[in-house]
């Protein structure tokens, strides 16, 4: 089997993605309920018992809301940084209101690669308002996959790690005008627009125009805001940036959604 990427959900109400190689299957984040995660996996032809591990990008609820129940149900280790785990422990509660812990966990450090089965995982620091947020790249079977959402801008280290990806899942969170004129309180708008907030359509377009190497066969726009963006706007902004460079026209552009899974992307 080739490397595949299946986005089960992407957005402020829950995030979860399956990264699979010929021998290993990983879940990136667990922001959906356990029941909903398993339901969407079934819809996509993914078997829950085949998951080898869960990886966590950061402690915000839309990325870890279902983590405790899902990890317990699947009986798999959770890979998480120590600062993120401590932040998670402070807020996570079970159905009875008791604090929870992850019995099977593996701590990793940003910038240090590690191996799960036949997948090499490289975590890298991203600028977001969490204690120790990371993006990931995954290498297996000669392919490289990048997952990079929840970041306010694209610093040099992030751009470095995103080079050479065959599949790149990257944030295109909001349209600036929609955000400025939208219903959010000004304090929330400032947070989203900050350098540790979320990446706008225009900021992503700037990256695609100036720094993107065009290596990806599939470019997945992710974490689109339902309040401050529209799929057509995000797509047209990215297409305009890609269309200005003939070398990037072979990139297939896909949009991840909040309420339904994206069909598996296979290499």
C-alpha cells in the first residue's frame, strides 16, 4: 500500500487526520469525540484496530477534546510533548469531572525525529498561542507528508521543514476582510490575526508565491474558519497564487472540511 492521508475533520470544532504507510497508521490529533472519530474512520474504510499511535500538535480543545476516551478505546500510545501534556492535564476531565491522565504516552521534543513503525516523524515548532505547539512531517515509502495548521505566520524554520513534501496540509484559516467585519469580539479578532494566531488566505498565498517549492502532488487547505472564510474564497486565493507560476500548476488543490471527511489522498 502507498502512503495515504485521510483528513477526518479540520476546523475549530475538531481536528483529526490519519497518516498511513504500508505498515503503520497514525492519528494526528483527536479533536472529535471518540464515537465520531470511529464513525468517520469507518466511512473512509479505516479500521480503528489498525491505528498504532496518536500524535498531538497542541493542547487546544479542538485538537485534544476526544483524546482520553479515544486513546483508552484504541489502547495505543499517545505521542505528546511534556509541556503540552502538563497543560492538557490541567484542563482535561472525564465524564464525572475527574482529572485524567494518559497511561500510555511517549514524550517527544520539537526538532528531534522519532520512529513509529516504518514512519519517521519530525516535529517542528510553530508560532501559535499554545505552550509547545508543533507541526509534523512524516516520511515513509519514499514519500514525505507535511501537516502544518494553527500558526500565525510562516517563519524560516517552518518553511524549511515544508520543503519537499509530496502532500502538504496547511492552514488557510480566514479571509481578512471577513474576519474584520465578522461577529467575533475585537479581542478574538486580534488573537486570530496575531503572529501566534491563525494563517490567513493572503498569508498562505504569499508563501505559495514566494517560498513554496511546488513539490507537493496534493496541497490540502485546512482549518478553514466557518465564520470568517468561505471555501470558494480560500480556493480562489490559493489558485491565484499557484496559477502565477507555471511550475506549480501540477499541484492538485483540495479543501479539508469540518463536517465530513476528505477522501483519502494516496501516493
